[in-house]
C-alpha cells in the first residue's frame, strides 16, 4: 500500500478473524481455476534422490536473500492464470492433495523414517517469472498413508498478489533447509473432475483471470505474396503448420531416476518379505 508521511493508509481492520468465508480453487490439468465445472484430468510425475535437496527456499536463521529455486523435474505445481486485479490473502490457506508413489507405499509400514516427506508452498509469480515466497515459509509434511487424500494447512500469511501475477501451488520432495527423504522417491500428483486437487484461500475473494492480449492472425505465405506483389512488398516468411507442444520443464535424467527407484522399490519388497 503506497503512502506518503502518515502510515495509516497501509493498515486496515476487520470486525473478526478469521475472515468470513473461503474461496476454493480447483486443479484442472496443470491450472488452478475458480469453478469446479468442466475440470480436466491431469497428473505430474516428479522425483528426488535420497537425502539430496533439489529445492531451495532459505538458509535458516542466516540468509533469505538468495532466489527461491526448484530443479527441473523435482516438483509438481498448479497455477492460476494471471490475475485480473490485486488479491489480498489474509489467514491460513489449505490444500487437498492426491499423491501416489509405489516406493512410499511399500515402505510406509516401516515407520515414520521411511514415510514420504513433502514440502508444500504457495508462490507469487511475477510476469517476468520471478518468484516471491511470502516470508520464505513452507509446510513440511510426513505422509503416514499415501493412499489417502492429504489435507494440508499452509503457513498463515498476509500477502497481496498483484494484478498480472499468478498464484502457484507447489509440491516439492526436498528442501535445503530441512532433513529430506531417506529413500529416493518418484511421486505422481493427480487431479480430476471426481477427485480434484484444491487450494482454499481464507475470505471471499474474486480470483479472476486478466484479459488475454489480442491475438494477431497468421497470414498464409501464398496470400501474403499475392497481397504484396502489387505493391512491391516482400513475401511474408513461411508459417509453420506444426504447432510446438508446451515444454513441461521435466529433466532428461528422470527416466534413469525412475529405473533406480524401481530397483529401490524391489529391494524394499524383498526386505519386507525376507
């Protein structure tokens, strides 16, 4: 909140806390949308080696100046479209997640040390791709039974998501500020019409998408050449007829990691049946 001199405009109040009502966003493909109608199924597979942090949020008690980072293939995420207006989040967001992992499922009966550890966080992503993690706080969880949906409380925040920014719900399997998984893990985050991943924000909020920029229609080469021939204009460059698929950000090393994890899962099963 900008102000000059008197700081009072930077503060506000509410008659009660928590704020009345909630706003739920639903997973649809790789997106978070404000309606539960017409959701698209989607899943993301991601993984980490044992005890190797591939995400960085802070150096606890020492440094929060370094950028927040996640290695490709080490997280799963769902994002809103760019916001149409500023949105103030005051309180404790919650998330419902559905994860699957053969390795975690086979090992979780051995006790907490073998259970899957995950880190849940809510990013504010600017149009240039820079990440703001409010106060550098995240929710580390240990999952006792991965076969069930997980209800996760995220850290309480007072944060303004600016117009044009996106909200990004991120699930990571490691963090440099915490003890990480004892086993290498390959995990799938899924969402569907019947069982969606959700992010619930405190308060009645209007999470709407900013208007998309106007699209410029492509001109076929033959038409461009015909139009420009009479005026002496050069022909337009050829337009490719094949659309490029969106990049997923996955790592080329994941297939090798998957093979290693399958070997680890087989070792766990042999040890449990020995």
